[in-house]
């Protein structure tokens, strides 16, 4: 399979500290790739290496089927990015800020209003940026990243510090951009945010990629399970199967009819049923478990 972004054994070492170790990213065209991990896990370091802002200690970055080390300028002409806070001139208007960048990038003037419309800032095109809210400044930063019509957009924690309204605005914008065929990499430490927009997810912890698959595959890990507490764990397990944890028998394959059958069988066997509960295994719990296991290795 061909990937628009692929890294092989990507590693960054600072003296004796390994910030990123043997990371193999595989990102397909048209995806929203959620790059997830706690603060200090290696997300920003990885993104800087993808953008050529930091040289890997070892490993390879391939973007658009080209080696970033050998074809850096050609590749980066097709990449837009927003890393940390956007750069802008507060005393200039949104339109003027984009005009400064447009002259550097040598793109048509009409592109300014196009990107302002994409990020829903046309109504403040002639307003000075120093009066913008944090969410508006983030959207202007994304407009700057889109000015040269990139095939790939890389956003490092774009909702950091935003209020709920600003987060929703950025989320809607990212989905809209993906619908237009732009491949997007978005880093975050919040699973709840990534879950609502990503098609694929990569989880990094202590500099190592510990999970990479579709968001639907991760949802499949979050299976509910039925717990039955009785006065005889061993006999309960013999009747309904499942696994024993303490004084509770858990099973994962069940429906309403099966639950009724289990209870009837237990009562017939003169087993006292104390409690029947459905336990929901959330994505958040799975994510935290993955992180915890990685940090204790």
C-alpha cells in the first residue's frame, strides 16, 4: 500500500535522552490522522522531524513517496503546518497578514479571500488581528497554512487553550478540509477530541508508537462486558463461561435473551445471584491503560 506519509525507525536522541524511538508512521492520503499521546510523549518532536525543522538522529521520513532529506524543498511546498501558536502581525488586519505571506509564497491574490472563507473569517478580513479571540487567531493560522494549497496539513495541538466554542469551530473546520481532499495530521493529548474527527489514530508514549490503526478498530476494543456476582464463582463460570475476576464472572458475548437464560440457569442450580451489571469499557479507559502499560515497561 502507498502512504502519503511514512516514517521508518524514526529516532531523535538528545544526548542520553531518547525523545523518539523507532517510530513507524503510516498515513494514507485523505485521512485525518490523530496523533495522540500525553504531554512530553514525543508528538511535537516527531512533527518537527516531519516538517524538516529537526534532523532525526536516525531513520527516514518519506512524504509523497520522496525522501524528505533529499527532496525537502519540493516536499514542503506541498505541506502546510500550524505548530504551537500561529505567527502574525497584531497591528495588521487578517487580510494584510495573509498578503505578506502571499508575496513570499507567490500565490494569486484571489487566494486570500478563498482561505478566509474556508476558515470563516471573511467578516473580519479588515479587522486588526490584535482584537481577535484565541480561536480566531488559530483559524487565521490555519488560513496561513492553507494559502499555498497544500496536499498535506500538519496541526500540532490546534485546540490548545481554546474555549469549548473555539474547539468546536476548529473541529468543524478540520472535517471540512478533509472533505476537500486534504490529508491532515493532528496531534493532541485529548482522546475525546481525536475521537470526534480522526479516521486513523496513532498513540505515542515515552517516544514509542504503541498503537496505530483505524479509529473504528480502537472502538472495537471498547467492548462492553456483563458481570454476574453470585455465592459460587466456580459453578457460575461452569454454567455461563466467561472469566473470573475476584468474586465476579464476566462474559463479553451476550444479549438480553442470553442474560435471562443465564439467570434462570443459575437460579435452577440453587445459586444465589447477588448482582448483574453491564460494565462499559470506554475508549478513555483503553487509552489510559495503553499509556500506563507503556510507561511501566
